[in-house]
């Protein structure tokens, strides 16, 4: 060992880099060789366990996309609430301050990760992870676009509620292990609140299940294809309203954010958290907002369906058939486009020709990108679906942010009273009316 | 260590280190000295202490409240004051009469003009000065503007303590316009230092008048628009209605004054009950409400904003011409005597009791502050309610810690 | 509250949405400086006269009147004799040191009259005792001290301030106001001449002024 | 000035007053002994002739020779503020009956009076310090408490530590304490 260490210390820094790269390359080559040698076996194993592979890939992808999603929603919340407050909001980092949430994320990473004396350290450490994973894992079953989803489970809705309920475990862990009375109050509040609102949340969807006849979210979205009048919100308006309210409470959003009421119990369960552990809570909250918006869209607002049957357009020209002409096209079109778009600038203004050319090139690029996107939107099914889905989802995210900017917080007894005295009977009523309507329609239709 | 012989103070960090638990129990480390303290610091079955403040976000400054909780229900509470105590009365007794004005300015920093007004009035009584009428009109004008600023801030704080984010910023915009206006009149944004013994420092100027005129044309509209967010909001109204009810008799016994008293149905407003300055000449109403709960206190203050706008309008219409300062010597030596001056501020009675011994410094300077009195009612109104209601009740009584701690 | 449940909430949301599109109230501070009114008096400044010399003559009145003791000033006294200083005791390093010494109970060297001859101050104490340590009887006290010493030593003035609690600046102001009180021993022709040289007479001043203005001498015909 | 009110006060409290009823501007002042405070306040509050329902202020005063407790009252039966001065409390052990039996809201004002002057309000259930820390031993608003660290202005001996008791150890010259006869 000492020989190796001495050799290593004798090397210059470029030498160490080169040596490191060499070792890395060797290892990778060995790995590749092993993979090539056993490729048949590996492929067989993977092929035999395709669901597991799919799950691992999907989980990784979902875990990765939550970060930019959370950043986007945090920025959106900062900016939208600021505008409602007649403020300007973030405007320093990045264009219109759009990178501020990223910088916040970096700041959270750099801060001290602090565990208070007397805290139950393992539980304290694991609580944010539980909360974050629980909200991330719910994303697995959401169909973003045709064919673009983690798992098409036939019990997707049940899975969703189960995972959503897991959040409360994390919050309770955080509240208990912080060794702080404010955190304890916050944890208990969240337990009471989430468990109470689970019931109307679940019951409000049962009517929908009767209508749809399936629990698979993908199937439900397919059921809502066609005009926007086919969306379930028009058949289950009361159910949709109850779902929206209960989901707000489930995600601990204003006006039901008692768990982290900063003016009462000083951020509740998160009082003692700092650094990235707090960051996990923070991210989880915004991922939750995204998830409940996405689920509302999926269940009641047609998912990735367009609000009207989109005419299927097939381009008359298939690029593959052009052959050598395609190459010529690729060579000529940019030049031609730049010239065409530069012409009006050059004619209408007094600018120099190179300026006009630069502007023309920029405009051509914009048009080209728009054209490619439009082509993708028109002819690639999942792009269109994803766009519609995101559009609808972010409308609901805006709604939640808007509510946060407007409403004060309810009190804990009013919160519980509202759940048990109003939402629960209303959701039961919704269930009975739906069931009766189905029976009546079946009887009349004489199936 | 030599320090172990001393009795530890409640704020001594060593007290925290001594406790091996690592959690701070807000129990004082010495035997109780009064019955009430003994009663409060003994826990019943299933009760716990929670220490709120002095760094809690909604204790309006540096108030510390020890809450005794049963679950989320408040059983009892003990406010601990003194984190902002500066000994203003002592400082005033060691400053000459003119310097007192700037010492009392930061007492209630959202309504500084009222803090200045009562000592100035008391000194004028000691000196037997008559204030020019134009100065009185300017005083009323500026003070009513300050009252509106204070009440609109109250609106924002109230909503913020109930969890609403937006109204506080809207009310700060409202306040900022008024404060900028007063800055052009007085020269400062917050601690105006504007009233002088025998008048005011500086006449109305063009900038102030143009800002005021600009604001007056849209003030009503703007305030009503701000109120539209809260006044009809079900969540807000349901949380406030029937909460912290203070009845007429208790309010009088608790020495409550101002909007908090008028919300219980007592039309006690010093501007009418014990008229001073030019208020007898002005035409305005004393809004009262009979419910005495948090919502009544909130709505009453909003009514007062409308009355203040009326007063400002009348002041502008009737503003007489003339000097703004009485003729006084530079060094004031009032003859020995005592004077008391109470005025009606946005929170209640601001009063000063000054004793002169014939020198150029007040011999005794007592400053009576309504926030101090009203904060006492939190202990009366909160038990039996929830933790969240503590903030609502405290916010509805509208204490300013600068005034409470003097 | 309206009869339709939730209508108030909907109205409130409409208000916020309207404000969403309204112009914003933020002042972007570093780019857009804040609007200061002409009457704003947040900054202390010394005024200059039209010749460009300071109008301040170190009378300490502003420093005395300042209730929060933020004014600290020093300069040459009006008789051109020595440096005077008045300000909050904690402002300067030596003052802090002094304060720490005093807290620890040790004797504090007073730098203000270290440069002067130490004198016997028992006479001052006797005079003060006669007048009951009352700062309001300042003139008799000063006269008594002048009678005892023949002039007013700085150490004696400091002693009065220390014992009566009157501000040093006001004692100094009183002493410099009355022409029959003097800060220097009375009969000392050399020093007398020095002071005269330092402070030119009116005639010399006018002659200098005339020379500077480049006109015929008007000495003797003032105004 | 309400002359009628002065006569009413003299008729009702005649022998109990320790000084003449004084009137200046809009204030009427009566002086009573500390022992009579409870009776007097009760009469002023309950008697339909007076009906002083509002306790506007309660404070202590150190005149340099003795202590006083001053009550300011308001009623709609007169246009004056009524000032009741409980006079002649000894500086060593000032004691006065509490007003909390009539106005529970006086509790904190009395705590302040205790904190600042050391006046003991007998009957107040919670008479402890309110502003100063609980282990503080001095009474800041007394006239023999000097502001610290301002050697030029503090009479006599320069700096006194705030933690000292209210009787300065080296206060050799009691004539330095400001007094008033007002």
C-alpha cells in the first residue's frame, strides 16, 4: 500500500488525471467486455423481468423530473403571489428571476445540516426522505401522455391513495423526532388532517369509479376522449369539487396548511429542520401540488386529451421518400430562409446588410423551431398529449398558488368540522346519486 | 466558579446548559414569588408549557408568552414583557422639555404622532401656552392621516396572523403613501418629531398638499378595494366571529380604551368625551359595535378609517391662516405643577402625566400607553380557545411592543 | 357574508386576480433612487457661508440638544487656546478604554487636562461646597474660583463639571461668555502679546480686508 | 375647570383630604392618605354622584422625600380629569392598597409601579417585576437611581452599576437627589 501511495504522491497533477482516466477506461472496458460476453443472458434476464426494469427506469426518471418541476412551481409561486401582492417578485437571478428557485436549491444544499440535541436522530433523518419519496412515487402511475407513464396498474387509484397516505407517516416522524413542541403540534395536526381528509377524498372518487368501471388511470383517460363535454367533471361536478378541496387539504396547501402554519406553530413539523433535509420537505410540498393537479386533470379533466377531437393530419410529404433531395433541402433551406426573412428588414429599415442577415437568421431559427414543434405536435401523438396535459396541470397549479395568495388559514376545529360535517355527507350523497343514476339509466336503456 | 453563587436570571444561557434534557421548559429557575406565578407554573393533568416568542413570527415584535396548553387548547398564559424596555420615562426625566419629543417618538412606531401629541399637550398645560389655531388644524390633519396608516397596517397584520399573505402588502402600500406624505410634511418617514411645544415644526408645504390631494381622490376607493378581500371572506369571518368576546362591563374594568372599548358598545372616545384641540368644532361620528368580538374590533377600525377621511376633509376645508408656533423662550422652565393630557389614538388613550419642579427638565414623566393595557386582556380572553386563536385575539387587540415595553 | 356559501371567497379571488394584472408598486431601488422630499432631514451637515468657511463655531449647542447624542464634535475654542471636544463617551477608542477603566474601579487619567499643570483643587471644592454643588449658581461659583486662583484653570472647570453634574460644555460656555472671567493668568505681557498676535484687532482685520478687495484704505471709517 | 365639581368633592370627602382640592386647566386634584385609597376609589366608582368608571392611568411618583401613587379617573359627570394622589408614602417601605378590586386592569400598571418604584400594592395577586429581569434588585425610576456611564452628567460619583441597589453605596451627598414640592 505504501508503495502505491508513494507512487501516487510522486505524480504531477496532470499525471494523476491521466492515470485516473486510464484506470477508469480499463474498468469500463472490462465491464463492457463482460456485458458483451454475457449479453445474451443479460438480455434474457431483463426480458424476463421487463416490469421490474420498467419500474426502475420509470422511478429514476420520475425522481429526476421532480426536481425541475419543483423548481418551476416554486418560481411560479414566488412570482404569482408577488404579482398579486402588487410586488415585482424575483427579478435578479436569470431572466425575470426565473433561476431564483434554483439558487435557493443550491443555498439549501450548502447550509448546515443541523440536528438538535435530544432529537431522535435516525427518525429525524429519515422523515424527509419518507415524505419526499411518498410524493414522488405517486407520480409513477400518472399517465402524462399516451404511452408515457410509469406503470399502467389496474389499481392505480388505490396505489395513489396508499402512497399519498404515506406522507403523513413522514410528517408524524418529523414532528415526533424533532423534540420540539411546535413540531409535535404540527405533526399531530397533519396526522389528524390527512387522515380525516382521506375519507372524503376517496369517497368522492368512488362515484367516478362506478362511472368508469375501472381503477386504471390510463383507462379513465381513454374513456374521456372526444369533446370536452365527455370529461368526467361534467358528470361528477360535486365529486370534482370535493376532490379538489380534499386534495388541497391532503397536500397541506392554503387554506388548509395548518401543519406548517408559520404564524401559529412556526412552520410546524419543519421547525427544527435545516439544510437539505428541509429542502426535501420543501420539494415534497411542491411535488405534491403538481401531483394533485395532475391527478385532478387525469380524473376529471380528460387527462392528455385535447378539449376537442383533434383532426389527425398526415403530412403529404414523407421525408424518407425524398432520398438525395432531402440532403439538398437541408443545405438550401437555411440559406434561403435566412435571405427571405432578412429581406423585409433590409428593405424596410436603414440597417446594415449584415445586421439584417443576423436578424433574418434569428427569425428563421425561431420559425424553424416552431415548425418542427408544430410538426411534432401534429404528427407525434405523445407530444400533443404531453402538451395538453401539462397545460391543464399548470392551470390547476396556478389555481392552488392563487388560493394561497388570497385566502387566510382555517382553524383546526373548523377544518375537522368541515371534513366530517360537510365533505363526508356530500361525498356520500354524490356516491348514492351516481349509483342511483347508473341504475336508472341502465334500467331505461334496457341493457 | 464565582458566578454559581448568584441567582441565575431567567434569560441566563447557563440555565439552558444546566438542563440536561436539551429542551427548554419555560419555567423560571427560582421559587414562585406570587400566588399567581405559583398557580401558573404548576402543571395539571395532561397539560404542557409552550414558549411563544420573543422570536415568534406573530407576536408583533418581541413579546414572549408562556402558554399552558391542554392539547391545542390554551388553558392559561403568562405574558413576559421587557425585551424592548428602554426606560423612556427615565430618559425623559433627564432630557429637557424639547428633547422629550424625540424620546417618546419611537414608543408606538406606527403612530408616532400620537405619542408626541400627549406629552406636548401636557407641557403646554404646564406652560399655559395657547397653540395657534392653524397649528391645531395641522396637528389634527397629520394625526388623522397617521391614524389611517396605523389602522390599515392593522388590517394587514390581522390577516397575516390568520395566514393571509396578501393584505399585509396591500396595506403597506397604503401606509407607504401616507408615510411619504407625512415625510414631505415633517421630514421623516417614521419617527416624525413634528409636534413642538406650542405648535408644529413647519407649515404645510406644496409637496405635502399635492400628495394629499392626489391620495384623497382615490383613498376611499383603494381602501374599499383592499377590504373587499377580507370583509366577505367566509374563512376570515368565521374565524373572527364570536372569538375573544369582551363585554362592556369587563372592558371598563380592564381599563380598555379606544376601538377595543367601542367594539363592546361603550361610546367612549376622548375626542368627544373629553374634547381637546379642535375636535369639538369638527363633525364626525364615533362608530360603535355591540358584539365585542374580534370581528367587531376589526370592522370598527375599518369604520374609523372612513371617519378619519371625513375629518381630514373638514380640516382641509376649514384650515385657518396664521402662525404655526406660539412665541416661547428657547429654554422652557414651567412653574412647578402637574399636568395630565390624554388623547385618543388609534389604539386608545395615549396619556402623559408630567410634573414640573421649575427646572428645564420634567421632574416626573409618566407615559400611559394603550397597548400595555390591552395586552393584559389577552390573558383574559384566550383561555379556552385554541393556539391559533391566541394570535387572532392578540392581533385584534392590536398591541405595539414598542409602546408596551416603553 | 353572503347567502351563497363560497361567494365571498370567489369575490376575494377575483380581487387578487385583478391585482395580478395591475401596475406594481415596487420601487426598484438601486436602479431607481427613492424619491426624497425637499424637507427630508435624515442627514446632518455643517453649513458653509458664502466665503466657503465653516459657519460652525463649536458652540456645542447642537451636540447638547441632541437627545440621542449622535452629534460628536471637536475644534478650537473661541479664544483660540486649546482643543475642545464634546461627544458621546463611547465613540472613540480612548473613551471606551476610559469607560472600561472606570467600570473596573481604577482611576482614570483625564486626557483633557493632562497637558496642563496639575493644580491644587481644594479651593474649588471649598467654593463648590459653599454653593451647595448647584449648577444653577454657576456664575457665583466661577467668580469664586477666579477670586481664589486669579483665573479659571481648565482643571477647575472639569472639577465643577465632575462634582455638580453640569455639562462641561455649558460651564465652558458660561465662562467664555462673561468678559470678566478669564482662562489665563492675568498679568503676563508676553502671553498677552501672543494672544493679540493670534487674534488681530479690528483695524488690522479691516486693513487686510481692504487690501484683499483692492480698494483704498477705509480704516477708521467703519461702514 | 369645574368649580361645582370641586365643591362636590369637598362636601363628600371633606375630612379625608390631606390637602386642598387643586384645579388647573382641565384637571382636579385631591390628595388623600394611603390608607383611604380603597374607600375613596370605591366611593368615586360606585356613587351615582360621581360614577368614575374609567381608570385612565395609575402611576407612582417619587418626589425625592416620599412616594406617591397617582390615579387619573374619568367620568361623564364632570368635564375634568380627576387626579387622586395617595400622598405621604415612606420611601423605605411604600405601601398602598391595590386598585385591582375595582379595576382588574390596574394589575399591570401596579406591577409597573412596583418594578419602577418599589411600591407594594397590597392585594395585587401578581406583584412581581414586569419590565426588569426577575433578579434585578434596584428600582430605576426612583430619584436616587442615576443614569449610568454618563460621568459628565451624573451628579457626584460618576458611574454606578445598574445592578446596584437603589441606595447607592457611596451616595454621600443626599442633597444631589432632585426633589419637588409640586
